[in-house]
């Protein structure tokens, strides 16, 4: 029996773990080695260059050590105890996502967006990634009419291998960091968007990530390319059921904007964050980076991070093209025992490049919330400008907020402005609003919405509404 | 309208109000004066329902109803308004947004229809004149980056908009220059009428040159040690708190 056959027979055993969504899984055995990587690549029918890319990344990864500098704590992850490929045997349709954990469903009911209505969103094309694979991509035809490619990265590797080859790993090299290297070795699916020259994408593109399998890690890979003069707005949403074990989500997202192109990337991250005592939840260790390759290009990251047990994430922009613009708008909410270490890097290489960083951290419960940001100005970046604001809000007195701004400037013509504040949502603010007639709940949500306003106004409408509701659910009962 | 009977209140275990008796009828202006730390702000916060202050003895009646169990927002919707000595800043929340939400929550309470943003905009613009405030303050975040005087004016703007039955004005005059004091006082005079009660808390009598009180009470160490007509304020100004209080103590012996 060949090794592959042997593994196959293992895989075809019924899986004994209690999954929340009752579907049959096609799982690989636990553990990570070159054979597993070959199996992933083979399963997906990938071109050779991809397998080489993966193996190179894996060999790199073996030599690397897990970063310890983030301001987060977690028990050591046993990478040999994870399942690296887990796909529903039968491809479920997106509208059959309704067998999810009742608590999650309940949450969504509360949000007023039942999961099965997700795909009914008008004018938003959705790629649904369920554990390791993309299960459906909507509106593909309509998009193809204007030349926009929107599909899973697996399909892209089959249908447009040259395009993928040209760009994948160019923004985040396979050896960039520990988790990016791991992702480069074992990524299983994700979205691919290609906006051709001069095209304004006619609808929002969106990927909806779902982790359902308790034992598998999720390693998704997203690549967005906007050619000269193209523009696109992309949304990312994520949820996971409540498991008492932690799941690892180590994604890589690469954005490439050529001359005069614009990419707007918005995330509302609502992974399961563990229970009150910090049991369970997602480890969200994500590398996101965009390059403004062309002149006058623009990349804008907006993120609302409300979930995950641990968040480790620094969506960054390399401002290579002259006059290019990088933006980072972030709201990170932590409650209970959650930990977040998030921020951005703005790397100014081109002349007159501009970046804006607006970070709003809200900490409640016993959580820990850190902003970590780097503004780097290269030698040739004459006239580069950065403006950063990092505000933290504390709810209660058992949580922590930290700010770690790093500035490296090699050009004396650059201007860098940094403002930071920490405030406490106080009894006095609440009392002030109550004394005007607002009840406590309205008072708290008004204060919080005021605090995050600068960031939320960057979100597309549907997301802004969802994010506002998420915030109040997340912080419910944490004040007073 | 407001009746306070033998009110004792404490904060963090320290008794601050030690038996206050006070009655304000509709149309009356009562000035409460007293040295720093005598409990003036505490009295106004307790009436407004600040949760940090615990009433340990006595009662507060508003329009005949004991309001002890009511939260601050419920009292506000009944028609009690507190203009803060130190107005609180709320970044990101526009002044007009706050006032509209507050105004509508009060209207809902009375079973009235909410005002839509356009209607409200008209309504609030009429009120701006009362305190001679620039409309640009409507779009600014509540008290955020306002000067001390602007904050006080903003309190009176809110008073004008929310149109309560009972106004508790906690040192609205402090931090105002003479011109602003005039504007704010005249604003208050325009707002008050025979159906409203005013509790005017102040450290100095100068605001009383503009707003004539019907009664003046001197607060000392959590007790009202002397009450009188408007002439009492002048006497305080001339003789100082110490003398007044001493003579009170003398009388008591
Ligand atoms: N949270 C608190 N804990 C303890 N003492 C307080 C607290 N708040 C106010 N006080 C005390 O109560 C007294 C009255 O304060 P306040 O009502 O603000 O006086 P006034 O407004 O007349 O200056 C002061 O001695 C003050 O120090
Ligand atoms: Mg005071």
C-alpha cells in the first residue's frame, strides 16, 4: 500500500469528534510534514510552482521560532496535533449554514442577520470559506462580464495559474514571519480577486470565513490585485462555533495596487473569543499586507476586531509608488479574558507618500488590548507624511490598554504626527447622559459609538450597521 | 414641585448631606450658597439621582412623588435637569445628536411623537439665540475641546432645549467672564417661568445681580444653616460666610 493510500484509508474513517455542523468531513490525519503538504497540493490539483512554493515555505518555517514579542500569552501550540486539511465531503450550499451552534445563531438572531440570509445580501458577491475550502462564490458571472475575477484561490490556481504565480508571495514572502511561513506551506483556500485595468468593481466583494471543525486549523490565503486605474471594495467576515478547545486561524492576505488603483479592505472579525473564563476561542494570527506599487495608488484597511481569544494582526501598507496613500482604521474590542495585539505598519518608500492611522481600542472585563504600530520612512521618501491617533478606552478597572508606537525615519523632510489618549468610560459620562434622559444602555452605546465613529464611518453601510450591533452585544453588561 | 425632607446622603461611606429640608414651588428661584466643600454639588447630584450617592435617611418628593427609587434618566424624563458644575466631555457624539436623543426620550415618556432630525434642527436653532451660541457648536462633540465658558453655555442650551420643570444649576456662573455671565443669566431668565422651579447653586452672589432669587439658603457642612430672602445674599457678600455661619452658631447656643 502506498503512503497516500494508507493515509486515505485513515481519512475515510468516520471522524469521532463532536462537530457542531453535522456534515461528513474529508480530513487529513493530524500532523505536519512534507507528505501532508504534497497531499494538500495534490488534492487541489495545483500547478508545480505552488507545491515548490509550499515546500520552500515549510522548510523555512522549520527553522523559524514562534514570535514571543506580542503582548499576549497562550500555551504552546502543538503543530503536530492539528489537522491541516478538512473539507466537507459534500459541498454544502451557503444557505445550509444554518446548522451552526445555537449560541452563534442566537447571536446572529440578535444581530438581525440570520446566517442563511447572508447570501441574500444585495449587491455583495460572497465567497464562503468553510473550514479549509471555499464552498460557494456568488455573482461570478455578473462580475466576469466586466472582467473581474472573483473565485476561490484554489480555482484561480487551476484557471489562472499565471496570474496567481505573478503575484502570490510578492507582498508577503513565504519566509516573512512564523505564521506567514506556516500559511504559505499549508494554506488550503481563500479568495482571489483580480480587477483589470480601468475597471471599478461594480459590487462589493466579500469573503465569509467559517471555522466549523474543532480539530482543524484554518489557513486561508487571499490575494487581491487591482490593475492600473482599477478599484475595489472588499469585505471580510468571520465566525466560528464555541468549542472548548482553541482553534488556530493563520491567514495571509496580500493586496497589490498598481498605478492609480485603489483597494479598500474591510474586516468585521467576530471569531469565537472563548468563554468568560478564557476557555476556548480562536487564535487569530494573521498577516495582512498591501503594496501600493503604482503611483497615486491607495490601500485602505478598516478593521473591527470584536472576537478571537487572541488577536495578532498588523495590516500594513508598503507605499512604494510616489504619491501613494495608506490608511489603517481600526477598532479592537476585548472583553473577559481576550487578548489583542494589533496595529499596523506603514512603510514609506516613495515620494510624497501619505499614511493615516486611526486606532481605537476598547478593553473591558479582564482583557488586554495593545496597539503596536510602526511608521517607517525610507531615505527616498521625500515629503512623506504620517498622522497617527491611538485612543484607548477602558471599561472597568481590571483590563489593560497598551500602546507601542515605533517610528523610524531616514528622511528629514518627512513629517510624523502621533497622538495617543487613554480614557475611562466613567460613571460621570454615563450619569451626564442619563441626567439628560437617556437610559443607561443608550448612554453607554452613545459613548462607545462616539469613540469609534472615526473608524466606523469608513465601513461600507451594511458592515457599519452590523459592527455597531456587534459592539453593543460584545460589551453588554460590562458597564455598571 | 420639589420637597426635600431631612435628607441625609453619603458617598463612599462618608456622610455629606446631614439633614436637608427644602421646598421649591413652581415659579420660585432658590439660591443655595455656601463655601467650597459644603455639599452644594452633592445636593444637586443627589436630587438628580447620581448612583454613587446613597440616600441614608429622608425623602425627596418631585411633584408629590417620592423619587428615591428612580434612576437618573427616569428623573430627567420626569422633568428634572441638572446643569453640571463640570460638564462632561463625550468625544465623537455631536451636541445635536445628544440633544435630539435626549429630547426624544423625554417626548416618548410623555407619549408624544419623536421629532425627526430636520424638525429638531429648526427647533434647536431657535434655542441657540437664548445663549447666543454659534450653530457650529451643534456639530461639535459634546463639550469636547470647549472652553470653560462654552461648556457652561452649552449646559444652558441643553436646558433651553429640554425645557424641564425643575432646573438645578450647579455653579453655572463659575468660570464665566462678565459678558458671558450676562448672556447666560439672561438666558436663564428667558427660560424660567411661573411653571418652573430653579435651584441656583452658587459660590458668589454676583449671578444674583442678574437672576433674582426668591429665597437664599446658606449651606454649611451638609446642613442649611440659614435661609432668607434675596438680601441674605448681599449680607453674605458683605460679611463673608464665616461671619454668617458664626452668627448662626451663636444663635444656636
Ligand atoms: N466621592 C467622594 N468621596 C468622598 N468625599 C467626597 C466625594 N465627593 C465629594 N466628597 C466630599 O463631599 C464634600 C462636599 O462636596 P461638594 O458637594 O462637591 O461641595 P461643593 O459643591 O459645595 O463645593 C466635600 O468635602 C468633598 O470632598
Ligand atoms: Mg460644587
